[in-house]
C-alpha cells in the first residue's frame, strides 16, 4: 500500500487513512485530551506519510504500530509546545490562611524572641517555664528552688519589659 502511496496513488492514501485514522486519532486524543488538537495531529501524521512514505521501515514492525508511535510522539510535542492558557497574574490560589495576619504573627514572634533574648537569664527561664511549659508559679518555684515571690517578680518584670517593647 505504501508503494502505491509513494507513486502518488490517492486511492491508496484513502485506504491507508480509512484503515489507520481511528488508531491515530485515539492515540492523539489520549495524550492531548482535546478533540480538535487530536484531529490536527492525526492529519499532520497522514500528511507526513503522503509526503514521505519511505519514512516507515517495515523491518521495525507493523504499519499500525509505527503510526501509533509517530502519532504519540507528535502529540507529546504539541503538549510540550502548549503555553499556559491562564496568566500567572489571573491564577488565584485558595488558602485558608490569611497571609497578612500570618506575616504579622511571625513578625511579632520574632520581636518577642528578640526582647526575651535580651532579658536576664533568670527572667527568660521563668517566662519560658510559665508560658511555654505551662507551669504555675508554685511549680516554677519548686523546680528552681527559688522563693515564690522571687519567681512572681521575675515573671512580672519580664512581662513589663515585653509590654514596653511593644508599646513604647
């Protein structure tokens, strides 16, 4: 049949198209997910056969399998050439997080860490145990072997320093 196509026999090309166009179209459609583009790829493949019928080498397999591979490769080329249909500026990503408030929270956390880092070690330790470990003042006094009043004073002094840092 390809020898007839090579000699310019349009009936042979019609027979070839009738026999293999369904395979070529289905392969292209599976890759592209777009019927119009699948038709375009199928037509390009058959036009290539019309122009270069010797591109098929019968020693490598059947004509149908070769057409399927050529069509698949051409469809993949189309996918690679596609440009995104939506502008990046038009894409909206849904987020359950309010980014502005999250940025503000992170900034405040950094500021708190900075202020805590400048406090005396005893005040830092007492605040960390109270607010990050959830210990009561009495539990902190017991753990540090310090009087309860001293622990309360350290925490109160640290909180006053934090308040001044945020409300000068």
